[in-house]
C-alpha cells in the first residue's frame, strides 16, 4: 500500500470520528480518477457512507467507468463548509479526503442493499417508490464501493481556534 503523507498543518487536522461525521452528513463529493490520456478526471457524485465505505451508483459506461476499469485507485473529496469571510480574506472551510480503491458490486443482493442505502439517504420516506426504482434500475445500474485506505480531514485554523478555546 502507498505511503500516505501526513498533514503539514496538523493542528487543523480532524479526528477520524469527525471525518466520519462529515462523510455521514454530506451528500456529494468529487471523485478523482486517472482519466483519459493520463489527465486526472475529477467528477462530482452523490454517495452514501455506510459500514466504513463510500457507495456510489453510476451508468454502466462512460469516462468514469473506463477510468475505474483501468485503475481502481482514487480519491474522493467532500466539502462540508466553505464560508467566505471577505473582511478576513479567507474561507472558514472543513473538508475530508478519502483515498482508496473502487470495487464494482457484482452480487445481486449486495447491489440491492447498496441501492437501498442510497435511496433511503436521498428519499427517506418512500419505501414503495424506492422498491419500484430498484426493480426498474437494477439491471442498468453499476454499484461502486470505495474501500478507504486513508482518510484525512482538515478545517480552517479559525475553526480550530474557535473549537479549542
Ligand atoms: C452534485 C452531483 C451529484 C451527482 N451524482 C451522481 C451520481 O450519484 N451518479 C452518477 O452516475 N452521476 C452523478 N452525477 C453526474 C456525474 O457528475 C457525471 O456527469 C456522470 O456520472 C457521468 O459521468 P461519465 O464519466 O460517465 O460521463 P461521460 O459523459 O462519459 O463524460 C464525458 C465527458 O463529459 C464531461 N462531464 C461528465 N460529467 C460532467 C459533469 N458533472 N460536469 C462537467 N462535465 C462533465 C467530462 O468532460 C467528461 O470527460 C452527479 C453530478 C453532480 C453535480
């Protein structure tokens, strides 16, 4: 496994627990892959965080899927807060980056479970609608699971100061 580098400004580093809280409450992030021609391909996606992994759904083809087939290594960045402070020439930010590998779910029961998790995250009060969607899409959708090798979170120093004072 790769060596993951430490954060330089480690006072601003978030705990594992805080990183997981952010992954649990946000709804989208940007998945970075090695895309066509060696150009990085950073593509926004909705996700659900469950059992320590990040689950996505996708069409079965396209730039993203071709990139994953070539190299399953990726990083996924989620921004929880980006509060511009014009008078201070800064932003009060809080974000998480997960590095890991993407696996395609092949097992039908696993796929259904992943679709349930995604569906309940985004449409929490519509079980019959969700079942209908799952029945409709199961054969045409790809379910992807990002298994995390390294997780880091960082916040603006001003947020650290406010939290620790
Ligand atoms: C907030 C958000 C949530 C999303 N959630 C999902 C999701 O859960 N699942 C999902 O499959 N898709 C989602 N999308 C759409 C996603 O960003 C991609 O457009 C989609 O997955 C198709 O990717 P592809 O590589 O197969 O597209 P392709 O059509 O194969 O990509 C070809 C080219 O189109 C351009 N392109 C593709 N997508 C985008 C984009 N979003 N913005 C600008 N240029 C683009 C790029 O230049 C790319 O190289 C979401 C988008 C946003 C903004």
